């Protein structure tokens, strides 16, 4: 059985990856950003000579898009990635730029994944598999691993095992042993590891053998000609390579035998092509395959969406592909996505969709996936209660111990008295231990219940998002209006499915799952509430038993030695309570950190939405050629200033903040740097560029398709007239407060700096004058 899990590696080595934002301190990865590369394949012979996209440089792709208005004007859009490979890039360049470092990381004991994404015929198989004379990433990576093995010290044992499977129509097949039929995907009992039962694992150490195995596997892969690609791979192919190194045991200073084991895994995936049924003219079986491919890619897209949007809950369970990729997208795994696009204008729509996907994937960082648990102070207060309960218990025992013995006990024989005392002492100790156990149990149950509450809240937010979008209550309409996920992809529906733009479909699937999960969560909540009630009852009974035993204590103490013995026992109890106190303090700190992290995530989400609102409102202003009131101009100037200050802070934090992340955080109007660096024809067209009317504001960056970046747009339930928030409700002194932060002087001086920059900011000054005149 093959396991795909996070945290399966042990390493003390540090990353050699220089291509992405992996932050590594003392061997512990703190932040990992998914690296996104784009490869543009050359125009095929049968494609017309017109291109709709090209690589501007090794980081930027320019797409000639069409305006959505009726005139269909050409609008250049630019997309930035970690690395871009142009049409003339070689297999070696792509390997070196994306995977070579991952192979090295795997040798250092890390897990890594590289996956090829893109429309059918865009060049994924060419990149991943290649040909025998010009091999792709899979062979090159394995070759590098074997070469590195030859350089290892003699005392290191080194094994490489590989497995190769495909997911076709949601069935897993072993490509190294295709006759074994469909294989099952199983979660282990704790739901952490995903296992493919019965998958062949071949141990190998020669490139030739690997080539043969891969060749055999590729021949077994499901491929069929389609209208879009003569050799179209109709399945996702997943090659997994596990590298295990162990040094021969050596004796350490304490004469103990020690050996270090390092294990890393590299996943190399050639995804099936994303496609539209209409475009590929597929029918019958091909159409059904397409529906399955779309389903798993849609699930992958949903995960990418959720992760890039900072979601706390990401649903990986929609497809086998996402279940297997869970670790790669969010776990302890370095991941590279190579998005493939065709430059042909006939494939513009597919290319655009791929570029948008890649753009979203660029925002994924593992930090988001950390299980952020919001723990209320109520929970923390419980620790304090428990500890104070324990301390009261101990002081009560101490007082009892000091009480004088009643006279009549003297009459007993010394031996009997000793035995009585011993048995009472044992009973008190075990009752104390039992109380501790029950209190801990209660705490764990509470903690789990809290986690369930948070999970329920997440599902509720998905449902309410759907409700506001569809303007109806989900619970009431779910039977009649919501299709089951399994039937969403029926062949006859697929014909019109636009994979990336059908947000309704995505939403319906998401809400259906949210509802199912919510039902399960509620059931779990009830179960845990019952368990909690039972534990509380047990604790109460235990407390009563302890109290009865304590009452007997004064009559059983016969000597000072016994008193001392009991004092020692109490000391042990006290230490137990102190230990618990320390644990609770540590937890309090952890919880506080998590709470703040959660708040940051929420604020970040709100900020993204605010940026979006500003951008849209500005577009309305620009399209309507509205002059800007001076006070709003001042606010914009302050906003601009704030953003620039934040950018400065970001960059001065050096390695703490990734440059790409901070670029991604720039709000739409703060694109000064990127604009100044671009030449005129590369600037993104704004709605005002084709007229003499000049916008009063600095140019805005054309947002990528809003629906794709932000997830489905929430439609207002109110009339458009009431669209804007009640600005007038902001008290005047709020405005004054803002002015105090950035005084008129500072705004003026900033204007001066901007104006001296010329061009763009000159427009800012002119409209300011116009504003004053009006
Ligand atoms: N960078 C490239 N250089 C030369 N030829 C290429 C390149 N990329 C793709 N091709 C050629 O284009 C054709 C389609 O490529 P390929 O089969 O790799 O696409 P794909 O994305 O894997 O498609 P599908 O999803 O349908 O399997 C093949 O004939 C391939 O050799």
C-alpha cells in the first residue's frame, strides 16, 4: 500500500530552492509559496499564424484579450508569474527552472510536487514525459536523483522506489501493472494520509530501467485522438518517486547506536487537458471522459480558489485528484505548477482561463492551510478553573491532615492502624488521579466541540454566500433546486459547460457539500455533547468520593512520619497542578496567536473586497467622467500614501515578507512602480485611454476577472440605487481624524512629488484645479 502523507520526511538539511519563497529557519519551513511557471508552446503547423499571446520577458505574459463591450476592441492584459518560458524554450531549460531544485530538495528529505496544467494540446505531456530523444521532466528528475546517489558517502544506504498511476474517469489504474484493475483510494483512520491500496512500488536505481518503466506506463495510459490533439491524454498521470537514505549505524558518546534516515517524495503529474466540450467537438465516450476530466479539474480549481482566497476550510474530497494532491497544495510539500498555453489566437479563451488559474495558484501559500482554531477566552478560563479547583482540593487535604486525631482511634492495634492509613492514602491518590483524568477529558471534549463549532460556522458561511447569490433560502429549496454533485456532470449537460466560468455550477456543488458536512458536524456535536455530559457526571461522583475519604483523614493519621508522607504526597499533587498551569499558559499563548492569525485573515479578506469596491466605483466614476470632490481626492491621496508606506515596510522586512506576496497585496491604484517600469504600449488600457477626458485619479490596474479572483460575486439583494454604503453616515469628525493623521501639508508635499513625476500625476493636479474651480 502506498501512502501519500504530510510530515513523512525527516530532515535537518536546509532548502536549496532558490526559485520560490520557501522560508527556512533552522531546518523548519515557515512559509511555502506555490511556485507558478508558464510555458508557451510553439505554434503548430496546422495553426494559423496569428498569435494572441507572447512572453514579454521571463516573468510576464501578454495576452491580447477582447474588451467585453460590443466593439470587441483588443485589450492587452499582462500576467506575472514566477517564471515564464517562451515558445523557443527547451526541455532542459524548463526542467532546470522548475524541477531541478525540487529533485535536490527530495534528496534532502522534503516532499515535492510538480504538476502540468493546461488545455488539451497545450504541451503538458511534452513537458512532463517528452520523447526518448528529448525527455521531459520525469526522466530528467530521476536521472538527477540517481546521479546524486552516486556522490553520497559510502556509509549511506540509498533506495529509490517509484509508482506510476493514472486517474481515468475517476478510477485509479496502476500503469506499471495495468491488469490489476481499478485501485481504491483510502484515508487512514485519522484522515491524514491518503493511500492507494495495491499500487505497485518498484525499487530501482538505474535510469535505463526507469526509462523502460515509464515507457511501459505511458503505453498503458489512456490516450485517444481528439479534434484538439491527435495524441490527447485522457487521464491524469501521477508518477511518485520516493527517495530513502539511511546512514549506517554509528555509536554516539553514550555508546548508543544511532542512524539517521531521510525520506523525500517527488510527485510528478501530467494532468489531462482542461477542455470545453464544444471546442473539442467531442461526442459519446470522449464527451463522458471530458465530463470526468472537467469534474476533477473543477475540484482542483475550487481548491486553488479556496486556498488563494485564504479559506480556512478547503474541500479536497470532491475528486480523487484533489484528495491525492491535498498534500501538494497545502501540506508539507514544495509545489510547482507549470501552466501550459498555446499562443494561437484560436485558443485564446483556453489560454486566458489557464492564465487566470495560474494567477490564482500564485497566491497559494501553505500558511493559510494551517489549522487555525479560534479559541475563545471562555475555553482558556476553563484551565484556570480546573487549576484553582485542584489547588483548593490540595489545601483542603492539607488542612484535614493538620486536624487532631479523635481520641477513640487510639484504641486500635498499631498494625491495623498502619494498614488503614496505607489503604486510605492509596484511595486518596487514586481519586485525585481520577479527577485529573476526568478534567483533562472534559477539556479535550470542549476543545473538540469548539473545533466543531468553527467548522459549522464555516459551512454556514458557504451556505449563506450561496443564499445571497441566489436570493433564496437553501435549506427550503435544496430538494427541488439543487442537483446532486454526481449528476452535475451528466454528459448532456456538459456540452455547454464552460469549465472556468460556470460559477453557478461550482456554487451548487459547494453548497451541497456544505450542507452534507453541516449535517455530519451536527451529528458529531450531539455525540460529543453526550460524552461531555457523561464525563461531567463521572467527575461529580469522583469528587464526592474524594470528599468522603478526606473526612476520614484526621482519624487515620497516627504519627508525624505519616503526616510527612502525606505532605510529600500533597507536594506531588501541587507539582501536577503547576505542570498543568504551565501547559495551560502555553496553550493560552498559542490560542492568542491563532486568534490573531484568524483576525488577520479576516481583515485581509475584507481589505481585498474593499479594494475591489474601490476599483469598481472608480470605474463607474471614470466611465461617467465624474469630477472628484476635493475631500475625496484628499482621501485618495492618503490612501495612496498609506499603500506606499506599507510597500516600504514590506520591502524593509526583507526575508520576512515575500516580494511576490507584497506585490500581490498592492491595491489597484497603487501600481506606480509597475507602471513606471513599463513602456507605453504595455500599459493596460483603462476605460479612459481612448478619449481626451483625463481621469482625476492615478490609473488603476485592470483587475483580473473579478469573479475568478474573488470567487463568485455576491449579487446585491437591494436595488442598484442603494448600492453604495451610506457615506453620509460617517461622522464629520471621523474625516477630521483622518486629516490629523495625514495633514494637508503632507498631502500637498506628496502632490508636489507626484507632479514632479510628470505624466500620470499631472492629470491628478489638473483635475484638482478643476475640482477647486467647481
Ligand atoms: N514545447 C513544445 N515544443 C514542441 N512541440 C510541442 C511543445 N509542446 C507541445 N508540443 C507538441 O504539441 C502536441 C500536443 O502536445 P501534448 O500532447 O504534450 O499536449 P497536452 O497538453 O499533453 O494535451 P492533452 O491534454 O490532450 O494530452 C504534441 O504533438 C507535442 O509534441
